[in-house]
C-alpha cells in the first residue's frame, strides 16, 4: 500500500479520458520517490495509456536567468532530467502499464514545433490578455521565491512560459489526455485551453487539467478506485489510495 492518497480536484468528468499525461517537474519535491510512485500507481489503475512528460530541457531558461550560457544551461537541464530518470527507473519499470517516457527536448524535433512556438510568440505580441497572463505567471514564480526579479530574469521567465505553452499544445495534439499535476494551473495555460486567445495555435483544448493533491495514508483500508466508484461519475474530490504549480 502506498504512503499517499491521491485527490483529484477541479477536473469534472475526468474519468472520460483513457490516457493521462504526468507533467513531471524534475526538481519539484512533489515528483520524487513515494509521491511519484503514488501518482504513477493511481494512473495505472485509472488509465489505459500513461505518458511521462519529463520537463527537463525547459529548465535551461532558469539556468540562463542565473547567468549560465545557453549551451551550459541546456547541459545542466538535461543532466537533471537524466538523474531524475535514473533515480526513478525502478518505479517506472514496476508500473503494470508501461509508460511512454518523453523528455522535453524531443519536442524540438517535431515538424510543427517552430511554427507553434512562433504562433505563441505572435500571440504574446498582439493579445493583451495572453501577455498579461504570461506576466502574471512569471511574477508569481518570483514572488514564491521571495525575489524581486530583474528585467532579464523576467524575460527568461516569459520565454520559459511561452515555450511551455507551445510544447504542451504539441503534446495535446499528439495525445488527448488528462494532465495530472500537483499544483494550480498556470493562467497562461488556462486561458489558451479555454479558447480565450483567438490568435493562439490550436490543440491545447484537447487536454484537460487536473490538480492532484496528496494526503498521507494513515488508513489500512482497501484501495478505493475513483473510476469504478458508485458515485455516478460526479466529481466531488474523492480520495483514492495511490502510489503530484507551476513547472518553473
């Protein structure tokens, strides 16, 4: 039995999805050891297809904000992803449904990556609502760190967020799924997903966001599988025993 119970919130009718994407922030405590195992086991009980989105190369923007050159920043970010995978490979191997592991840099080679990224860069220039959402998310990142960012740091944060939205759009185009993540949805992702940025490239609407929360499992009661519960499909933040903010 896993140490954590998993709660799904703010995601009505999530059971209609047959696939899930785990948005793994490799440096986040919420994606380490027992917590990762809990969410992966939950996914295996409730979905036919599991994709692990290993968000590593994206972190090069954070390293560049700290003064690293682009090549060094990318190498550091990729090394962090490789280390995370090494530490968690046994958990991945033990999953009864073999997950698809996709590292962030793999999306750069997709034929439509450059066009989608350019599309969101244009949307940032011409759509005030999207631009404000990007700035809001960037500032919240530094507020959580209790840092007053420089203009350079904010620019790297904006680039980070625009790339994140672009790649997640590609992910949703390739596999419509429920995105499981242990934190609040970014403002910029939410307004694009809800169709409030007309100039944005399409695709993210094919994915639904689900906030996942942990509860320590003090009970030895049998596992409660949310999908097969007798609630008639209603979403009421039910708990399920299972082996999950902002990516930045």
